[in-house]
């Protein structure tokens, strides 16, 4: 029982409600119930074979680190794709990340566990530069909970 009460308290404290209408990022989400959570935010990209530079020094190394541009769920990773632990954020969840904008959880990653998300920056060297420049940040992100079909 103590564990349950602690879990309820922690969940209530961590999921601080806010109104999306207080944010100015456009889209169809204004006025919906949201939650603000602190998360570690990193970035990844899709390497291309003809790049001059790679984060690991090679195309194969960067593919191993970042993937081939396909999400775990079968789609193409594009700007706006977010990788998250499905135990933390469900696939299809919309997320607003300060300095990045809106994205949708559409991917997972072997190193993405718990309160960590990974933002896709695009393809090629320009995207690599953006991913490196982003680095690792601890940010308050705004969560728009995924809805069940027909809800």
C-alpha cells in the first residue's frame, strides 16, 4: 500500500498539467490537456554513404549508431520523428520540445531508456552537424497524450 501511495504521489507531482493554449507553436493542439515532464533530450540523424564526415568516422559506424532511416515501427525517420522508451511515452504521442518544436514518438532506440528522448534531425552531413550541435540537454518537454482510435 505504501508503494502504491508513493507511486500516486510521484505521478501526480511529475505530471504537472498545463494548458497548451499558453504555448504559441501553432497546430491543432491548442487548449488540449497536456503534461510537462523533465527529460534528457539527445539527437540522431540518418547517415548517407557519400558524406565527407561521420560521427564515428565511417558510414557503417554511423548506421550502427543511428540506424538506416527507418523507425522501429516501419516508417521513415524524418525531422519531427522522436525516439522514446515505449514505457515512458507511447508511440503516437505528440511532444513539444523547446528549441526543436513539435514531434511525434515514432521510434525507439537501444540507448533510449526511461526519461530520455532522441530527436531526429534529418539526413546527411547537415543533419549530423545539427545532431552534434544539439548534444545532450535536460529540458521540460510538453506531452500531448496519445489517444485511442475513436476517442
